[in-house]
């Protein structure tokens, strides 16, 4: 009799098949039956009854008639010797079943004629390999239940964890067991005659050839593994052996088909990872994997909830989610397509979706954010000209076309929120240049009362002042702005022309107008010297403002939380997310065509961050975050921005009025140019200041009451960091560091698109 110590319950996954007509096997069966803890399942009568009914489909047996037929077929003395006895060591169970051919016939009887007996026989000759037994388990079970092959090769190195039990068919008694063992056991309990080969170490360079070819080439490879390098390796090797590959992602029921048997030169993943090698994909973090996964699956084709989940990786979850319903649907779809493919049906390479949310119209449709199609200034020229003041004296010096273009071109290099470039220049018949606010172009949630645009106008006027002086032109600036909403900003008279530059304050900064840029690179933190900080602070003081600077690490950490939280709040705002999507130029082509907005390349994002940013193109993603108070993954970029900074500076002063903001733009431009000339990189992080003003000054801000409370709390935290007093007006916040040249500079529209000459 077998002792319990002889039964390795954890390492066994192949059943033992005993033919009672063989003497040694019969003795083993008897020996097993003597074991006190053995469970014996002997339902051979029922199986024989099914066999009799299958042999006589035209007859309808009564229970008594069927019992008599069973007794004829199965004399009591021969009952134990019919068929085979299957011993399952891990269950300590002995089961009596029909012989192989009869067992297969009866077990698959209800397949007829969705699968004909001839097709069933043909499928029995096929060999299928499955790599990855999380999602792959449902595939393996579905194929096994249909008996969609004669041999299954299963590969996975991973063990069952509690977090797998939301989608794997297993119980807590199997925790710690290898997933491949769990699957092999389940299948062998369904069909002990199905040939199973198990690769407990998973797939690697050393065993992949064996997996694909040993004992005969696979007829089909099913990839459900998580390792990106192995996914690519599987396809590269499958191509060599001309083996088709199926993959199911469980998100939106996506089924991927690659017919390498028909197209051995077909690029892996339909060419989506062109140029990438398996070794390039080893040892990636979960966040790095996300960008590769998005290349494979495509960004636009992800479900809404998968998009939101990917943004939470590394924040509130550790990896991408999977649901049992999606996994089981995947098992069904792969089993169906594998059967069709193996039987020679016309199954084309491609990507297919079984998306119930889409079919049943459950989720709201994707909202198309219309990219801004701004009117050309010629379309509303009369409206613009009507604002030109008639009481301005004629310029004493009339600019040439070349001089006009040069100084306007320099003025247009000024920064503006979202790089919207909200300026219109009108050069009238008196030789006077007027600056007018193109409010159609600048309309956004962040441009509260036009304050962002006023800063841009101040910077543009400062550029124009310096550029004019540099080429020897003396100017007179006449300010018109009195109230928020005024569109006529300023007029510039040209007094005289000299052969050398006009001596004006900060003339040395004229050389830096073209140098000035935003640099969002992150890297090693390099501290500024006290002398460098003092130079920038002095520019603010002379301009009638104050510059508060902090390089304290705890301040930066706390500020990162505030900036990140406010970035999240901005995207929660209906207009805020719409503005964001409109202002980003998602490709080089978009940036070149529009020559405005934020070129995504200027954000200096990693592949993963760029992929995450792309997820926000679907406004439903942010609406989901807003509904469930999520979206903390949106704060990650802000955190990196501030923790790598040399320091941050807050420009303060003046009142909450248009002239203060216009002056702030002039002073800011001097600070920015000077910083860049000193080799100091500059990046605005000021969006939240405009939101603070919006929430503080408007009864209807567009935020919910909970969001307003959160914003007020973040503002208090911000004031604590900078030790702000109640009466101090916060105008502009920026970070400084030393990162060299940016990868890409923001583009500007041609002068002709911003200038009207009367």
C-alpha cells in the first residue's frame, strides 16, 4: 500500500493512467484502493449509459431499458476491467473512466455539429502552445473543454498570489502553487487523455526552440505572458518556424492575430515595435512597460477605464487591471478563433474587438475636442481697425517695411500662456504701431480676466522696446489699458532714428531676446550662486516688484504637492481640460502647421510620461477621475519638475489691476532673458495662481464645492511655503535650474499673421 509520504501533492500535475487489463496496473489499482484516505469515483455505469445512447440516437430509452442495456454491456464481473482507472495524486483520488476513444467521443458529443466528428478528429492532431497562465488559463480551459487540440504545451514560471484570484479559476487552497501546475491539473481532470507538456520555468532563450518544435512543430502559439521581451522573442522565433500567433488583451476584448505561417516576413506586432529587440525590453519598471504596452495596443483604442487605470500606476495601483469577465471573454474568443484557424478557415492577420460597452452603447461616446481654428485677422480687420485711437500724434520717424517686420518679429518672441500669442499689431498711416488683444485666441480658463495675456503683452512690449533701441530707433509708449477686458493695450510712436543703438535701460538684454526660451528638462540639481540670485532679485526690485526665492528641499517637496494638486484641479475643470487638449500640439506635424500652442516635444517627457499625457486626450478619462476623486497620477510630472529645480521664484507686487499685470510682464521678461543669458534655465509653473484668483474672486468658478475647498487648502499651503502676507499679490511663479539647451523650442506664427499695415 502507498504511504502518504510517497505522494508529492505540490509537485504532481500529470495523472497516472492504469489499464486494469494489464496485471501490474491492476495490482497498483488494488493497492491504491486499500489506502485509507483515497477517494474512489466510479461512475462507469453512467458513462456506459451515455455510450449506449450515443450508439442509438434514434431510440428513446426508459430508465429500466437503459439499465438493462448497461448490464448487458457491462457484466458485473467485468465492470472493474472496462476502460481505465485514473489516479490524481494531488487529490488522492482514483477515477474510473471509459477507454480513450470512447471517452473522447462521449465527452465531445455535445460539440456535434458545431464541431463535426471529422473536425474533432482533425483538431486532435493539432499542437497548441500557451505562454502565460493568468489570462492564458481561461484560454487553455476553453480549448481543452472543446478538445480543440490533441496536445497542449503550457509555459509559466509564476505562482498563484491572492491578487490573482479576481480573474483566475482557482481557490485559496492553491495559493503558492505554480499557475502552470494549476492549469495542467484542471485540464487533466477534465480530460486525462489530452496530452499536456508543462514548462514550469516559463519561456526563455534556452528553451523556446524546444517549446515550439520538440515532439513536432506547434500548429498555433498563443501569447498571454506579461514579459515584453518574451512577447517579442516568441514572435521572432514563431516567424522562423512559420507558426501563427494569437494574443488577447482582455481590454475591450481585443484579439490580435499574426499569421506568420502565411506571412513569415510580417513584422511583429504589425510593425508597432519596429526596430525594437527583445533585449531592449528586459528589466523594465512597470511605468516603463506602460509606454511599450501603449505602443503595442495603441492609445486611442484603450477603454476609458483602462486609460484612467494606466495613469494611476505607481500612484494608487501597482500594475494594469484585469477583470474575470474580460479574461473569460478572451478565453472564449481565442478558443473560437484558434479552432477556425486550425481547421483551415480564412482567418486574416489583424486586430479585432469584442467590446460590449461599445456594442451596448454603455459608455458615453468619445467627445471630440475641436482644435482651435482661429480667424485670420483679415477676417475681422474692420473690427480691429475700429479700436485704433485717432488722438495719437503722428510718428516723427516712419519705419521702413524691414524695420517694422524686424521689431514685430522680436516682439512676437515673447512668452504667452499656452503659446497662444494673443497679439495683433496694427501699423497705421501715421506710422504709429498699436497693440490689440486678440481675445478670441486667448480665451481660456487660465487667462482669468485676461491677466495671463497682459503678462504676455508686457513681455512683448519690452521686447519691442529693446529691439527698437538696438537698431537705433527711439520710441514712445502710450498705455491704453485701464480695465480688465480692454482690447486696446498700447500704442507706440517712433520718435527718431540714430546710426547707433539708443541708450535705454537694460539695452544689453536685447541680445537675449532670441535666446530666451522655456526649458522643461529635468536632471541633476545644481544650486544657483547667491550672486546669480541677487541679480534676478534686483531686476524685480528696480521694476517695482518683489522676487521671493527658495531652494529649500522641504519647500520644493511641499510646493510639488501644491502644484501637482492644482494641475489635477485644472484638468478636472470642464474648460480646463478642453483648453489643455486644444493647446497641446501632439505631434511635430501639428506644431509646424499651427506654429502656436505647446509642442509636446517641448515638455521634455519620457516615453512613459508622453504616453500618460496622451491618455488625457480623451476628456472622459478626466471626468472619470473627477467623479471618483482620483487622478493622483496627474501630479507625477509636477513633482519631478520641482524636485530637480535649483530653486523656485515667486514674482509679487502691485495690485490686482491690468496695469500691474502689464508691468509684471515687462519685469518678468527682463528676469527671464537675464537668467537665460546667465546659463540659467527657466520654466513657468504659474497656472495655479490664475486658478487661485478665479476661485477667490468668482462665485461661479466651474469647480464643485469640494474642489473649491481643496483649492483653498492648497492656496493656504502655497502661502505658508512662501510666507505670504494677505495683501501680497502673487503674479508669476517659475522654476530655475541649469539644464543647457532645451530639446525643442516653441514656434511662433509668421509676422504676417499678426500684423495689419494700413
